[in-house]
C-alpha cells in the first residue's frame, strides 16, 4: 500500500516560528525549512529545537542546500503496516 506524504514549506522569520514546524512534524509531515534570511545564531536555535521533535519521531534532518533543511520521518516495517 502506498503512503502519500505531505510536504510543508516554511521560512521562519524568528525563533518563535519554529513551534509551527514542530506541530507539522508531530502530524508526520515532511517540513522543508528555509533559514536563508536568519543569522547563524538564530538558525542554530531553530535547528536545535526542531531536532528534538525529529529525534522523538525517530526521523532525521537532511541538508539539501545552503541554509535549507528537510525533516524526514523514518518508517519501520511495523510502522508501515499501520499506515
């Protein structure tokens, strides 16, 4: 059985915006995060926060480009059976 994946594109303007990203992660959505407009310190704070949510969901964060990150949730065979 195929599983459809939702991808959400987010461009946070401040640290508080990352809470919205975590809500998407909790709903098993792939989150594409563009941090190009933020300074290094703010970007790192956001990544640290989001990393916790991704870790809990047993996923990973990939870096396909400069200041661009995507969350990827990993599905085990048991989890795939539930889908």
